[in-house]
């Protein structure tokens, strides 16, 4: 696997260098060298505009000022993923895979710095799936629960991976574990409710009611409860006894 240090020599063909030059000239005219916070801010602004080439340049410069900050490493991973998607659109698959390798390396460095960094944990899965390494993505999700968690977020993360692969029983178990490990988490109850709604199980409304009690301001939960049908919904999927039965 290519490590993120190699990204100091990435493909800059997509970078409008005039943007970077203008920024650097402006800082020189102002008589100061940009610090970590300034570079990071400019990088994030470029990300919001969708200018991922200049964003990566700024974030790499910020990394040079203050090494191994998890949030900055995560954003570098995002930039590499977005550039990879563009390379796929251009049918430049070799360059896209190199970008994804760099993204995974950035995300893993962020996880090394902050083991529970959820955005980076999910970023690894996104990059692995874009590479077509679906089994590796599932193994990563399982590793996350075993070695980083357990937490409701980690169980929900693994449940989503299992559900995507058609393992409804495994997903249901992990959603239940998320609720059990953090019974005061509105997000855990809402995630369980979403799963049950997708499978046509009216027990979802019990979880929605609890999610609303824990967080009365969640618009999605309130919308679902406001539109609750008077009769049981039609079942969409009935793959297993575990899903058919009320939790």
C-alpha cells in the first residue's frame, strides 16, 4: 500500500495553480507567512468550493506546519477520494487507485493519532469500496468494533456494512447492540428504527418514540412519527425470522 508521505508528489494536473499562487503572493504582500490555522482554513474553504486540488495543497502545507493532526489528515484523505472519483470519470483508473491508496494511508494515520476518529474509520471503508475491496471493507468494520469500540457508532457502522451485503440477521444484531450499549443515544434508536422501517416492521415506531423522547428536535424522527400509519405497514423484506419478529 502506498503511504501518505508519497502524496507529497501527487498528480497536480487538476490543480489551478494560479489560485495557489495568488494566495501565496497575498500572504507575502501582507508580510507574514501563513500559519497552520490559516492554511487549514483556506484548505477547508477550497474543499467547500469543490476545488480539491488547491485544497490538498493548502492542507499539505498545514501538515508541514503541525504534523499528524487527525482532522487535517482526514481532510487530506477526503481530497484524495474526491480526486480519485474525478480520475474514474476520466477513465484514468491507475491514477484513481493511487489516490485511493493515499486516502487510506491518510485515514489510517488519522486513526493512529485518534483511534476513535469516526470520520476516518468510515473514510477507510469508502475508499476500500471504491477500490472494489468489499470484503476488506467488511473486515475493517469488524476490526473497528473489536479494537476501537465498542460504541453505538461502531455497531451502527458495522450494521450498515452487513446490511449492504444482505446480512439482515447480522445487521439486526449489531443495531440491537448499539441500542443496548448506549440506551441513552437517540441516534442509536433512530438507526434501529430506520432499519426496521426498511424491513416493514412496525416495531420501528417504538424506537422512534424513544428517539424522540431523547432528542425532541430530530426532524427526521418527528416527521416519521407524524406520518405514522394507522395500520401496520406492508412488509417490504422478510428475509429472516429475526427481522420478521418484533425486537
